[in-house]
């Protein structure tokens, strides 16, 4: 059995936005008890990840690391049509994930105590983002 | 319902090869309407990714970044049996993905306008690559 | 059809532990013939990956690379509650995967000849780790 919904989200700037509650809500609404929740962004300059949702310093430090992994405005980039953060955003997207898949059982996401699902906006300005959630059970 | 097929691909050298059309074709042939398309490489020196398929400069710049993330012939590597690109290829594979999963609905892949599915050959020479596509719906 | 089990593992220190045999056993026990095996860690300081299981030097070299990707005790980190390896572990987790998905057919995992599934402990000391395996077929 497959259940599919689209979430439309608005990011405000570069950084992470937790979307765990929205995914939980979809699992509940589907009435599927056991299976997998697949979450997918239809973009190449933002991404999804599962990381710690307790200490906001973790999110800040991940931002610090990402700025090293794919620096903004690197002189080696050929692709800079939309500014210094354009190619950096694609690089950061490739290093993280276009989709994440979370198991659920007894109608509940089986995340660990400290895990949250995040949309990571990699562009410096906010954008409208489409996320497709597909549950299989 | 599960539908499974193997694609046999021949890469010509290090770089990305778009495989979106082949995956679309399998979704069509399966006659499954809604679900997930999972694509998996049976290798540890090439990988899969979803990234921009409009400007070829993006692919070139990702190559530039990957050469920094896991440099060829790094003196710190112990594993160099097959040459300078051997361990670099494993490192690049670990940073990207052995598999990608794409949702489909109404019999069509739900990729965004600028997204394509790519096989990334990380060895400097071309290889024969096996890719398993599994559709669940 | 969904089949779900939890594995409880004990890591001994930073490094990789192969879990392919445990996953194979679950596929066998499920009696599902064709589908996807999804493996998920309920933690943000260890991760999963598929990489070469023949030469242990590959695992050692991946450790070397990971220490560059997210260095221990970096002065830029704000999050260091649990020591020098705390934020590094989150960074390494984000660069690799909280879950991996492997296709199976005819009751067997369709891994390539050199592929193994590994749990990567990113903390310097060992921990108890919960892994959820969900089979869909």
C-alpha cells in the first residue's frame, strides 16, 4: 500500500528547518501501521538530513563544516549564474541527501530520542520548496 | 508489488552519465502507478546521485569538489592496489550514494524540473557497471 | 508486505563493524522473495554505509579521510559537551548515511561481489546501538 502527499514549505534563509512534525502527521493520517516513510526534495540546492534536534549548536556547527566542504564563491567554480552560493548549494546538496527514509511501526516514526528530520536550505536567501512524502506499508 | 530489473551500463571515463531515461522506461514498463523507484549500484568505486541536469558546468564543478574531498594518490592512503584513483574512488563513493530512491505517481517519476539521476564513475578509466532498479508500489 | 526487526549492537571503539550477515539472516527469516531491505540507525553519532569488504586498508583509509572531513576538537565547534569527538561524530554521520537500502531478489541480498554493509561508530569509545531493519516486498 502506498500513500503519497506533497508538502509545500517556505525557507527563510540558509539553514535547517525541522519537518519531523509534518511527517509524523502524514504517517498518522495514512493509517498504515508498519513500513517506510520516504521524504524527497524536488530541488538540487536544498537537501534533507536526519541529525540531532536537541542542541541548536549542532546545526550551527554543521553549517560551519558545510562552508568548508563546498565554499561559497570558490574561484574554481564555472557555474555561478545565480551568485556565490549557487554552486556551493549544489555541492552541499550532493554531500547530504535528496531523500531520507525513516521506518515506522505501530503507526509511529521509529526515530531515536535525539533524531529529527530537517530540510537544509543551502541558498543564502529563502525559497519555496516542494517535498514529496511517500509511505509504503 | 515489487518489480525488479538490472541495467548494464558502460562508462567511458571518470564523470557522470545521466540515467533518468532508463529509469523512466522501467517505471512505464512496470505499470505500477504510485510508489518508489530504488536504484542501486553493485560497486564501491562508482555511485549514484540526483543533481542538476541543465548546466554541464555543475557536473564539472562537482568533479572539482570531489577531487578535493578524496584526492587521487594521497600519500596517506594504504590501499592503492589499482592505482592513484583506487582509494579516491572509494572515498567519493562513500560521500555520495550507493543507491538513490525517487518517488513516482500516476506512472511518472516525480523529479523536479532541474533534477536528473546520474551514475558517477569515480575511476579514471571506464568500467562495466551493474545497476539494479527495484520499484515498490 | 512489511517485515521489521531491531538489531542491538555493541561497538567497541571508533571504526566499522560489518553487519551483512545479520541482514542476510533477516531476509532469509522473512521469507519475502523480492524487495528492498532498509537499515536504519537510531543515532546521530554513528552511521551506515556500503563499501568494500575485502581489503581492511580501505576501512582504515576511509577513517583517515573522515578525520579530515570533520576533524575532532576543531576550535570552530560550539558543540563539545561530550568531548572532542562529539561534533566530529555528527559531521561524519551527516556525510555518510543514517540509513542504507539494499535490493534483494530470490530471497538473497543483491550486493556486488565486493560490497558489505557496515555500521560506522564515529565516537572514539564504544556504544550500544539500535538498528531497525525493515523489509518491503
